[in-house]
C-alpha cells in the first residue's frame, strides 16, 4: 500500500520565486531626480542696421546636460531682476524678442510669451537654440546698447528649480548715413528721385529746386563737389567755350562750389530723416555761345 505525505504549509507561505519577486517590488529604488549641468552661454550680439531690409538678430545657444537616468522635461522662462516674466526687452528704441531657431528642439509656448519647453534625454544633452530678433525697428543712436536678464529653469514634472542662467544682450548700432536726391519734399527714398536738374532755355535768374534727403543714426558730414567749380560749361566746346555761372543754397545757406564743400547735418533718428531744400539760380546769361551747358555735382555723406 502506497501513501504520500504533504507537510503543512506555514501560514503566509509563498513559493521562493514569488517571495523574491515580492521583495523586489517592495524594495525598488525610486528613479533618480533630474540632474542638470548648464554651459554658461556667450553674450548675445546683434549687429543692427536700421536701414537694412529684413530683421536683425543674434544667436543664443545654451547646452543642457542631464546626468540622471530619467528625461528632464524643462520649462525655460525669461525673467527680469524681480523674477517677473520678460517676453521682450527694449534696447535703445528697438524691441527684441526671443524665438526658437528653425529645427531647434525648443518649443515656444505661444500662450505665454517668453516661455519655452525643452526635453533632455536620460544621460544625454540638448541644445536650446534661440534667436534674439528685433521685432520693432527704429533708428537707434550709433553705439552699443545692452541689457541683462535671466532665464529661469524649472522641471515640468517635479517641483525642482535650478539656478537662473544670466544672459547679456548687446545691440551694436554701427554709424550709418544715407543721402538721396528727390524732386519733391517727402519721405526718404520717394520714387520722384532726380538725377538731372534741367533749366531749359538759359535765362538770367531762373531757379530750380530739389531736395537733399538725409537719414542717419549719428551726426554726419555732407559733402558736395562740382566738376567745373560751380559753373556750367559748354558741352561741345569744353574749356574753350563760354560758361554759365549759377548759385546754390542748401536749406537757405549759400554753398560755394568753387571748391569742395562740407557741412554738418544731424537728422532726426527716424527712417524718414530730414529733407533739405536745395535751390539753384542761374547767373547772368549774356553773350554766351549757344548750345547745351552742364555741370556735375557729386553729393556724399559720411557718419561722424
């Protein structure tokens, strides 16, 4: 006769494999918290030309390294010295806004200007690539215009926050000046640009007016030079022919073109600049040879 004996199991007994699993679940270590290091970014430099077509901008690159075993989901916020959100900054008379660069891993929170999101992989790194772009143009006084702000770094999925990153923004406005000749008063660059001042039939005292349009971001020097020293020469006879003298006034001030002339000009810091009337008056026309007469006046401007 065969018999089998089964030893009673103690209360609470579980197979060894199950016990090992239970112990493993019971004593599992918590995930490592987000552990970041950040490379200090270089100063942001914006080369600004108020008269150029297109927006001016300067790059901002910040490298985040994650030394933990979990991804770091970050919220980046531009703030001022009082920790208030700072969606844009003013430099000189322009407004600068930060924008994610194309193909950057940074996402902008459109509902919260100045707020960006960035994910850093476990034991990896990510580069926050932004551009400080001029969004409101103005004619800024020549020179350096700068501001300091900070970027707050927070972990989205925890209460962790990190030391704010200091940022320095420098807008460099190079001295610039432009000149244009127009046939009527108006904004700079009007389509009525004039290259020829035609007196028609030469008559003593005949006058013509054009406008010298100037815009600049600093005090400048206007220069004029006459090819024939302030007279019109006979086109066909040249120096062998007779001449017709003429007088010039710029904004009511006589200009002597018998030699190169220079004068100061300080236009308002606007895109329109200033429009200065330039008047020509023919001198005495008696006994000159018949035919066409001409002179060439070169007008230039140099920022001081």
